[in-house]
């Protein structure tokens, strides 16, 4: 899904430019177009979906450019891994979104986002006990949604 033409804010562009320079990388038109295109995304998307959406919006960014810059965009705090769906990794825009986890229906692909403070507290307690400082995490629960359970008898007795 693409947001209406809401441009990347000046502050977001500036932060990204500073990050690129700090990393000792070149600031290219393709990287800035990629940033602008990603900031217009909503929901969860694969690299292939992102490339298609960028083309539809006439951004001149190749698939190779997207793949080469994924880790950079995640490190810059622009993008985050959302969950894994079969062989695809799905992403979502990170900035401005509160942390959440995902329920993924392996049958229809439906994704339900949720927040549970008990899970977050338990993770922190486990990390403390093990002497570990959590910087980020991705929590995905895979199963079959209620609609698929009702329409497909094969899932009824599992």
C-alpha cells in the first residue's frame, strides 16, 4: 500500500544524509529516491513488492540498489524486518511506528499486529537474567487464523 504523496520530511532526509556520510558512503540520487519511496509505504512489503511500487511511482531505483541498501536502511532506522513469510522476508517502515509483534496465518498470509506488555517484560527479564542488552527484536507467531480454521476442515482438529 502506498501513502498519498507525503514527502519525506526535511529532518528525515537530513538525518539519513548525515548517517550516510558518517558511514563513509556516497550520497547518491538512488539512495535518496529509495528513502523517499520507502517512506511512502504502509503495511508490510517484500523487496519485490517494494521494487514494483517504486516503479509505479516512477522512482528510478533498481532491484540491485534496493538489495544493496536494505541493511543500511535498517541500520539507519528507516526500515525494519517485519516477519518472514515462506521464503520472503517482509519489511515495514520503522520511524514513527511503535513497537509491535505479529501473528502470521500460514494458510492465507493474513498478518495481525499486536502489542502485549507481558511479553515485552518477560523478554527484558530473560535478557537481564542472561546478562544481555536487547537492542531490537522481531516476534512472529505462525499458525492458522480463525477464518481459515472455519473454512478448512483440515485445520479443525490440530
